[in-house]
């Protein structure tokens, strides 16, 4: 996996895999009017729901993103940070 993959290209790969494994998803396409730090994707299939923050291999979580992850985990949600280097893990997670 290329280290220079953009977050947008990475997101498209994840969405393509989600479609392949029949996940529904929500993504706010214009986050300027959304709550800062809310995860990039909400993925749903059957009784399973995941909140996913997508980052490049070198991208860092903001304080707001860390705060949302903490709140969601405390509420019992499945929360992930996925990077291009995690492609095999992402595919296994979406296939399960």
C-alpha cells in the first residue's frame, strides 16, 4: 500500500469494500457544518454498527476526534481508526 494514498482515495477503497460486503454507510460529505471530530463513517450491517475514522498512514487524530471516540466507546460502540496500512484488517472486519 502506498504511503502517499490520500484520505479521499482511502475512503473510496473502504466504501468499495463496504459495498462488496453489503454494509450500509453514512458519511457527511460536507463536514464544515457538522459536529467537529465526529467519525468519518458510520457502517451498519445486521445488528452490527461501527464508527470509523479514516486517516492516512501518517495522519493524526485531533482532540475532537479523540473525544468522540472516547464518548462512543464509553457508550459501548465499536470504534475504529483505519489507515491504508490496515487494509487486510479492514477487509477481515468488513467480511465478518
